[in-house]
C-alpha cells in the first residue's frame, strides 16, 4: 500500500492566476512557475508537473479524469442541455458556441459514471478553457443532476473543482446555481453517501462558496489558488498588501479549511483508498476467527518483579516524555491511516490529530490528543493542550464517522485544555461542552482510551465513550495534583499527597466505576515494549467491537447515556 502520510504534508508550490489554462502544443513548453522551457514529453510523463521546479500546469477536464479513472470506464452524462441568455447579454450565445467548437466541450464541466480501481463512482471535472469554468445554468444543472442520480444509484461522487466563480453573463440565474447544487448535495449526504471534493487551480467565487467546499473530505493540489474573493479584488477593496501564499492550498490547510494536500501523482491511489474507506460496509467486529497475538502478559524470568508504584509515581510516569504518544498507538494498531485536518472554521490544531484507518479490515475513525517529544514538536502540538478548534476538528470527524457508520476510537493524553487568552476568545468552554453534548448521542460505538495524562474537562471532551479504558500507569484527574493541593491546602508542594487523596490511578478509577478496563503495563510502556502491549490492546479493541455487533444506532446512544447516568 502507498504511504498515505506523505500526501498531507504541506508543500510550497505557487502558481500565478494569469497562466495559460493548459499545456501548449509543441516540443517545448514554458513552466508556469519558473518560466523555464522544458520538454513537453517530460511534463506529460510527470503528470503535467514541471520536472525542474515542481510547478503545476493547468490541465483539461478530460486529462484530469483520465489520470484517476480506470481505462475505458467513463460514460458521459447530461450532454446537450440547452443554454439560455437570461440577460440577453450581447454576444454571449455566440461565445458559448465558439468555445464548444474550440474545446469540444458542450459546457465547462464533464460529468459521468466511471470506476476507480473497480469501484463505481460519479465523477466530474470543470475545465478552465470554457469561460474560466464559470458556473452558469448548464454547469449548475449538470452538477445537480449528477448528485441526484448518484443518490438514486447510491454511488459516491468525486468532483475536481476549478472555476473563476459565477458566470456574470447570466446574472442572478448563475447565483441560484449555488443554492441548487448545495441542496442536491444535502440530499446525497442525508442518504449516507460519500462526496469527495478536489480543489484545483483556481477555485474561486460562487463555486468555492457552494459545492467545492461541501465535500465530506476536501483535498487540494499543491499551490492551488482557492478563495471566495480573488486576491486582486481583496487588495483593491481593503487597500492592504496580502501575505505571501495567501489563498493558496497551503494557506487553507493551515487555517483548517481543507483536509489535505495531495500531489497529482498520488491522487488516484488516495481517491481509491478513500472510496474504499467510505463505501466498505462490514459488521462491527467482522474479524477473522483466529487472532494472532498476545492474549495476556506473562512475566519473563529474566525480569525483576513488577514494582509497586505510588499514585504520585504514576502521575510522573504518565507525564514521562518516554511514553508513547497517540500517533505511536495509531501506527501500531491500524493500517492505512489517513490524517484529516482542520475545523473548517479557523485553523488546524496540532494538539488534536484524527483521521480514518483500518483495524484488520474494519474501517474506523481514530482521534487522539498528541503531545510532542522535543521542544519543537511540543510547540507545534502545544504540549498536548487542545484549543477550541482542536475539539471542533475532533467533533467534525466524529460526525463524519457517524454518517458512515464507523466506530470511533479516541486516545487521550493531555494535561488539560489550553487556557490561554486566545482559547477563551474562541470559545473553549463552548467547544468542550459541544463535544460532550454531541458525543452523548452519537449513533456509533465509541471507545475512549487514556494513554497518559487525562486532565480535567480537556480530556473528558474526547472521553464520552461506551467504554473508557486506561493504561495501567495513566492518570485521570479533575485537575492536576499540584492544582488540587494549591486550591484546597494552599500548598502546591503537597502534590504527592494530593495524588493519593484524589484517586487518579487506573486501578482506583476502575474500582469507582469510572472506567471499564485497565490495560496492563508489566513495566511502564515505552518504545521497547509498545509492540507487545499493542498486540494485547488490539485484541481487546476487537473484542469490544464484536460486542457491538447487532446493536442498533439508538442502542449505542442509549447505552452511553445510561453509562454516564450512573455516575
């Protein structure tokens, strides 16, 4: 399988708005980024990417679709829809006819039925050669009919978006296509069907403000210009110099608006895997009968007896920089993990990671609070303290899991939610409360695992599970022992004493009925023994999922409600 992690790394490829919409004819072509002359053959072989600088050429809709579809699988739909001239705009019908003859397109979008690695899909692509792929009546009608037909046939939709926005020559008729296409997408979504949007250069205006940004998952090509108002319009309106890279794909990834950036050469494999993840229907716990791996832990004679640890020692162990972090557990337990980014509102919070993966063939959504190992990593991860946008990203991914019937597994390791000024300004309390509210009613099974620190409401925001487990040396606390001692005893130095009083350990919390299972650590989990602990943990997760088989969606929510009602 390809390494999907590389697909979502930020890149620094840029491209000007004014470049030609496709590779010109001839032996040599000019790169849109570096302006160097390169062999056209080399460009084509390199997926229309400059072999010298990595600059992306704009390509035809036909070419783009051919790159990802199975050969000879495309059946074009909805050709011959008659255009209109609602404004009686001079020369508009003639211009449309001229472009039809020149491009061999009937309009700015091609739509139809195809297969990708044998998986049926409704696929479409906009073509910038046709009035900059602007959206008029025909474009809107084609896309609307595509989603309606996909809903009838219960098929996923993949759209390659590219547009200058609304078609000015059609006035308000063009604007209405935004609402029409969005409504069709809503019906497709209500049917539990998958929509993947791929943003290419440029995607702007009314297209950005409608179907382009409504995908269950939104990907973008490197360096693609994506925005509502174009850079020139913004600059002329507000009179300010825009920051470098403004409205590029990398900018949108950083600001939480898209799930990932995918190189053109990797698009087919990425799309294929996403289709499998979102169309594979298996029963919960549908695993092989024979499960290889560790059923229990047995002490090795060469090892010393397991030491007895105080509550304070377990607090210190849970905080240790040597303990595995969420991504370590994800990498050892799951396959084909694809990280998804952003809260769709403000930014991508590095303290919360999440995405889709397989647990021995079972599609799952995994979410974790991620600490860093080095100072540099901890600055990126904010020392494992999520901001509001981190919790909102987690909730977005959980709602997505609910739509597609995927179980949710969370990994909790945080000293607590970030308490900075910015977090308060963006509604930290509301974000946590919203997660508690929505998780309580999720119609899929949720398993929450505390792998390190479980600090206060910041941990609970990912901890509303049908079952909650803890690693043996993890802790789960109302606040830090230092904070407890400071508030109640006015002496933070009594933190070790506070840890005993607070009952923060896994064994104590299981006795209280706060958690269901303690994951044994023969010795504190670390890189050296993570694999064997991972084997045991995987078996227990599989058993948890097998217990969910046959339950209704309402049962998951009811059982979760009753679990916390007993507390």
